[in-house]
């Protein structure tokens, strides 16, 4: 523990006192494999952060390895269309999905084979549609909160899915 504190003190002293060329010997001494990256300062950032975690928690390397990180790591949100905003797809069949507990209205959905090869259930927004098998639709990312397994929505007014027909009241 004492050597770790000394090495962190050396790094901070070298950063504050010397130029970047002067920090090179101090940083390469701490790195596991200094020749792996072009910039040795980048390769040692993980070692420095690990040292600060040890000081804060007062734990050993074995304990950190066994228990994992002390703080929560957040997952990135997964895009069902592989990071793309829109995808083209062909309707396989139309289905009616039932929402979760407090809601009761049936949701009009279609099972779509996307251009990337996935088969997914897409919600058709608006009142009424004329989608059949082999129709082409454009889908976008948009989860239907009360219906399980529906993560994309169809775009009205594109390809074979027309706009919502306005009714005169």
C-alpha cells in the first residue's frame, strides 16, 4: 500500500513539476507493458484509477478482483436496429398484441423481416391500416411501453403504409 501511494505521489509530482517528456520515465515504470501503446500516459490511467480505488476503500488487489468495482456501472441502451435510426422491412403477418395489466385495448402490430435479417414485431400507430403479407414498411426505433416484445414502430406515409385517413365529424 505504501509503495502505491509513493508511486501516485511521483506521478503527480512529475505532472506538476516537469514537462511531458519528463513524465515518461515515471509513467513507464508503473505500466505493466509500456511498449504496448504509443503514449505511456494513456496506458497508465487504469493503474492510477485502480490505485485511487484502493486508497479510498482500503482494500487489497485480491479483494477488488473478487468483489468487482465498488460503484455501479451503467449499461448502454441497446438499439434494436443495430444503431441505425430506420430500417426497411417486409411484413410477414399481421398480429394483435394485448398490453400489460392495467391497459386493455388491443394493439395492432405486424411481424416484420428487416433488411438486416432480423424478425421483429412492429407497432402500427394511428387508427386503421391496410397492411398485408409482403407489404414493405419503414420502421423506426420506439418502444411500446405497455406491450411486451414490441421495440419498433412503423412509419406512416412511407412505402406501402399510407397516412392516417382524416375523418370528418
